[in-house]
């Protein structure tokens, strides 16, 4: 059978450094092909070549055995290749329905007609998204649904999914896997990039592993195990003590750093109350829409609580009401965002400048001049401390892999020397090797006496890190557990 898509000796070089190096890859008609590897392994670059976003330095790409060279996503879509990006590529000021048909509009359009057809199509996919809603008003998970729907709508023969399940709830993931199986039945070929190896094993027919820009393994999924895939990805055994295991004895709570009392914010946060203690990691688990993120965005000054009967926030024994994040940063609170591309860094700035901007945000009016040497020194220090992989400290952050971008966001926050650190989905879209580094860092912060909050929808992460676990449901904390709790107990509290 002729492959529907094939790469031959595909190589892409940036600044003299090959990001992908001599990769051979085949995708068969109606195949679900899993693509895994550490951040920086070349997964996104390889698939962006297929999607027309990146042009090869050398090598060939074939569709149905014919040599092609798409120069843009529009060219790739004309060849039948669509990509659902890890970071959404939607236009935030347009509605969902307008985004679905963007670039494929008829000469004469009726917004009402686009709305009705979008509504019917989204319902056929079991995606609960309002087609008339502005994309800017959607959460990360629903934006991802719109990206998926747009690729399916345009009848692509090959669809590349880059971390499609990273922000989906368990129920939404079931819908997504059902959708992938339906696409396969229709003869559509799927490339599935995921750091959740269990998902790749569950949905793929074959799996390819990349490491350092090279293909190290391609085999039938039935012949592979999780352990073998991880070993191929990182080239070493990962210590179970560092990844996936919980602390034998939880850390004892220090003094109360934060107290939230009857907090209210519209319909998202409803009479929420909780406490955070120094020297301890508090895990916050809840499904999308449970109010967990909104609660801590209010704490960090990103959102405003209700003006009347909005409740109290007490930080270091003093009532506070931060109107902007700068006030929270000055007080000693930082929030590490779940959407790093939108809120986490300045794309066209270097690693050093991004980290330095974090320091300037802390100093505010006390620092009027920018010192280049200080920025370079600070960047070098944090690149080494967090093991950020880059060609140099002056590399633009947008050119880094997802895991290294996340480390830059964390460094930009930690350079402010906070007392309370709020991590929102700290390892979303991060490979297993980088997860180990980030988990080690979070643990070390608690050991230093910092108050640490980890908000995550990935239950094994919460159970591995947290000394105590708070479960959020319908806008408030409904249950508190020690780290000896079972997954079943947590999920029951989150749903009921």
C-alpha cells in the first residue's frame, strides 16, 4: 500500500543546528500514528513541515507517492493535510462560527447561515461550544475543541493533532478518542502527538519515537510497552522516586500564609474558602469549569472578585484586594499561567530579557534603567538552574520547545523571590524528562519554606506532589484530603 504521506531524509536547520536530522517517516491511509518524544526532540518541527508552516532545509515530502513542498498551511490544506496546533491559532476577536469557516468563505456570506451550520456540526461532534461566542471568551479546553472541529470540517485526509488532550476533561477526552476512531473509519489518517504515553498506546496503530531530532524507533503499538517508549525517548531510566510517586510522609504545615473566606466572583466562584500554609504543597484538583483557576486568579490580581459580598483574602495576616498583578507581585505572590503563549512570555524577546522582565516587574518604579549586563547574567544563572535547553541565552523564546518555554515562564516568576507561588497546570504540554525537572523544582520550593499551590487536572501529578489535596466543584472547595487518598475518592468529590 502506498503511504498517504512520507518524509525522506527530512532535515531542518536553524542557526546551523539541525532540529530534525535525516528523518524517514511514513503514514498509511486510515492509520493513527502516535508521535512521542521529549520537548526539543523535533516532533512539532516535523509536523509543521507536513502542515506547510516550516520548509525543509533538505529532504523530501511526498503525498500519495508524489513529491510536494507546501509553503503555507493553505498549500498543505489544498493537499489534504491539516494541523491542530498545541497553541491555538484562532482569531480571538471573531466568533466560533467565523473561525470555523475562516479562509473558506463563500463570495456572499450570511452570518445566520454560518451560525446554523456551525451549531449543527459542533453538535454532531458532541462539542458543547456556542458558535456565536467570541473565541476570546472561551477557556483553553473549548478553544482546543474549536481547533479540532475546524480541521475535521474541511475534510482533510491527514490531520495532525499536537497535544490535543492536554486541557480536556476525562469526559471530553472520551469524546475526542471516539472522534479519532470515527475519522479512522472514514479513511482519514491521523498523527497524534502526546506526552501522555498511555493515550498514545490506547489510540495508535503505530508509534514513532524521536530523540534529539532523530527517529529512534517506529513499531506497531501492540509490540511496545510504556517502559520501552520512555527509555527510547530519554535514553535513560527515569527514577520512579521522582516521577509518579508520592512523598511517604507529607510535610507539616508552617504558618498560614493565605486565607480565603467566602470568596465570590460571578457564577464561577461561589462562597469559596480555603487556607494555604508555608513549607507545604497544596494540590488543587477539579474538572474544567470548577472555579479552581478563577479563585487563584483573583488572589493574584488577574481577576476581580464581586464588589459587594465578594468575601475576604488575607495574606500574611493582612486583608488584601489586589486590583492588578503588579500589586500581588510586590506583596510576594506570583501566578504561573496555564496558557504560557498567551500570558506567560514575550515571544520575540530572548530568554535573558524575558527573565529580566520578571525582575523589573518586581522592582517597579525603583528601577528606571535597563542594564544589559545584568540581564545577561540573570539569564545565564536561571538557564543553568532550570536546565533550559537552547542554542544560547539570546535565543527568542518562541523558538524554544514547549517544555523549555514553560521553564522560562517559571524562571520569570521565581526571579521575583515570591513567598506564595501558584502553578496552574505546570506540566501541560511538557515531556516526561521536563516533568521530572519541574516536579523537582516545585518540591525544592516547598522544602525552602515557600507556600506552593499546584492546580492540575492530571490526578497522578496532584497525588505525586501534594502534601494536602483540595477538590474544587462548582465554584468552591468541597473536600480536603491528605496525600494518602485514592484516585477514586478524589474523582468522586470532583464530580459529586
